[in-house]
């Protein structure tokens, strides 16, 4: 989290992002794409985060011709954008998964795709496995739930990825 950002700041940022999504979910876009970073630890915008976010945003826009930003900003959770896409949601998710796999540092990029009405299109819907842990081959969600790795090791790996991120 940013210096001075409290747990309440993080929850407020999450709520504001959700409200933005809800506001645009009924606008008739074939897909909405939320572009964010998933940076472990308290600092959500460490050095390297902004260039990685901008790179990811550019990659998504290139992968989804005709996509346009509805919102681009920064909050207690870090940089965030919401894009509208002319691509149908399944195709948009497939393109986003390719972006997430295109560079080791893109493992920190979080691209969520929503179908009309706000339904999430996740990897499972496309028959894809969940994202891997930053430190091992297991599913990231499993490692997080089980507390399998010390937070300082996960944060150190994320910082190393950010140091080698595309700009």
C-alpha cells in the first residue's frame, strides 16, 4: 500500500473500482477489461510499478483493436484502468491471458475481463489453469490461502520482477 494508506483506504479503493465497473457494466460494451497490478506487500506502487502498468495498458490496447479507456487513475491499490472493448468477452480474456504470459514481469499484471452485465470471464471459463504462484509451480490462490511462503520472499520476488519489467 502507499505510504499512509490504511486498510480502510484499500477497502475504499476496492469499492470505488467496483462502483466504476458497475456503472459501465450495463452500457452495452461486449467486454470490459480492468487493468491493474497485483503487487504483494504493503507498498502497492513500488519502483517499477508505473512503467509495468503503462506497458500492460499499451499491450492490452494493442491486443484488443478498438478498445478505449473509460478510466485511468491511481488509488491506494496502485494504478488502475477500465477499458471498453469491441471484442466479445471470451476473446478479450484470451488476449489478456496472452499479455499476462508475454513477459516474466507480466505475472504481476492483473487483467480481469467482464461480459455484459458484469459477469467475470475467468481462466476456468476458457479451460485454462489458474495462475501460478510467484515462487513455485502451485496455483497462486492455493499458496496464498495456505500461507505456503513467507511474505518477505513473495515481496522480494515481486520486486525482482519489477526491476526487470518492460518499460
